[in-house]
């Protein structure tokens, strides 16, 4: 995994539900620069563009249940690209309303670093990010309410 420099953290938030995407992006913007994707294919495009610019993502959050390419497929593709192109490994966090055991197990097998079930609780998200080596740069901004992201 790449070393995180607090003023340069790049985050990709992937969710096809606008409210969830907006709230997660607002919360995570206190941790670094956020880009948002509303589909799996858009996430892959942004991931590749960031790498091509020499500024790959440090954290990627993925919803599982998305139309088209789901979050597990995106996770698999990103992990394969990191390996094939020797891209520094981003931390990957699955965020989904569907927290059944098979989803959690499949996500971990594919390279997921954490799994949160919606609705996301701010303190749990902050604790998970801390375990992944991310710290909040803007303490005031991290108070965005995520409780309704189901």
C-alpha cells in the first residue's frame, strides 16, 4: 500500500444512489480530495485516468448493488489493474445496504480492506478509516451526517 500524505490523499467514492454518494463524498472530503462515480464503468475510467496522471487513489469506497457493473466486479477489476500495471495499492472499503455474509466474504477474497453496512454511522466510518491509516484533515467538515445513507 502506498504511504499516505495527509494533504495529498485522493479518494474515489462509487455509488449509484445520489444521496448516498453526496453524503459519503461530503464526509470523506475532510480526509482528502474526493472524486465521485455513479457507476462501475465510470469508476474504472476515473481510476485509470488518475493513474495515468501519476496521482492514483489512496482510498476507494464501493457500493455493491449498482446497475451494470456491481461493486464486487469493480473491486476485482481495480485489483487486477493494480497488479498488472504495478499501481500502488489503494485501500478499498465496501459500503452497502446488503451486509450478508457471502458479500462480506467475497469482498474480502477480492481484496477489500473493510466493509460497512448502510446506514453508515459516522463514528464507525471514522474508526474504520483510522484503521486504514487515514486521518481527518478538516475536523469541522467530518461532521457530515451519514446516518441516512441507506
